[in-house]
């Protein structure tokens, strides 16, 4: 009896075979779970690596842009575009900045347009600023080349991009207007309208001469107009006053013309925004 109690019971052949099957099934199930979760693990690791690399490349693009290194910005933009899964507009924005530094305005426009197509509301205003300034430069180049129709079409394109900006771009203290994007868009729109020879928004063409209380210039008084009360005199005195008025009007007209030429020929008041 003691011997029987001390012996461990042994499983029969059927039980041993069932245990092996269960073990095989369990291992297979575990393998399937591991393999099924592997893509998610890899995606997570790639996303983490992308975010870390994105930050490093973006910082490199900023440093290169500030140093006017077009090649450096282009290399950083290419790095930002590798596995471009998140914030895909930023690599195109950086590529556009690289083209700006290289003086390749057509490519810069294409990159900024692609960035605008991909961007969200937070960065839309910044992208629009760079796109409008780039189109303006293309219009200026066409005008300097003597192609007025092409220049006019480009100026209209730039004006349309500025007009399509959301209201958030122009609201004070808006997250979209932290770097005066709205002011820069408004200034660019005004320049583009002036370069097209657009009339004053009030519908009145400005003429050199006197200014009213609102600051708008009024017409030059006619030499035949009657002198103001208290300013009578001989006909010779009247002619002298008329000549003086004509001289002042001529000086004002020359001054306005020079200011207008300087304004039209000047580049945009601010460069394109640097990469993120």
C-alpha cells in the first residue's frame, strides 16, 4: 500500500497526445498574435522616429534658411519629406523656401501651392503669405521682361490667393495671426492692386493737388478761379499767385510720381517666412 501511495500516477497515451496538441495550438495562437501586432508596433516605431527626425530636420532647415543656405534648406526639406505621413505640408513649405533662396520662383510657387493644398487651418495663413509674395515676384519678373499681360495675370493670381484667406488671418490675437500674417497679406494685396493699375477703392482716381480733411488729394484749382476773399490785388498779383499754385502743383505731382515709382519697384516689405 505504501508503495502504491508513493507512486505518481501516469497519464495514458490519449492524455499525453492531447497535451501535445494543446501546446501546439497555444504556440500557434501566440505566434499569430505576435505577427498580427507586429505591423502596429512597426508603425508606432516609424511614427516616433519620424517625429524625432522631423524636429531635427526642421531645426536644420531654420538654421540653413537664416544662413541663406539654399542647399541646406533643400536637404532638410528632403529629410522632412521622407516617410511623409504627418504634417505633410511642412516639407513642401521648406522646399519652397529653398527655391526662394535659390531664386527659382516658379518652383517656389509650385511647392507653396502644394503646401497650401495639404495644410490645415493653423498654418494656412503663413503658407498664403509665402505663396502671395512668390507670385508677386513672378509678376515683377514678367513686368521687367516687358510681358505686361503675363504680369497682370500673375498679379491677379496673387490677389486672389490673398482674398481667399480666412478671417482668422486678420483677427487680432488670433492663433493664425501671431506673426502679422494678416497685415502682410493686406499689404501684398494693396501692392498687387496698385501694380495692376487698379483705381482707388472709393472709385475716385487720385489727382495731384490739395488734400481734403480726410487726407485725399483734391483737384488743382483752376487758374481762372476767383481768388479767395481778402486776396484781391492787381492782375499782375493774380498771375503771380496762379504761377505759384502751378509750381506747387507741379512739385507735388513730381513727388507723387517718384514715390509711386519707388513703391512699385520696391520688393515686398518682408521676406518669405522661414520653415518651421
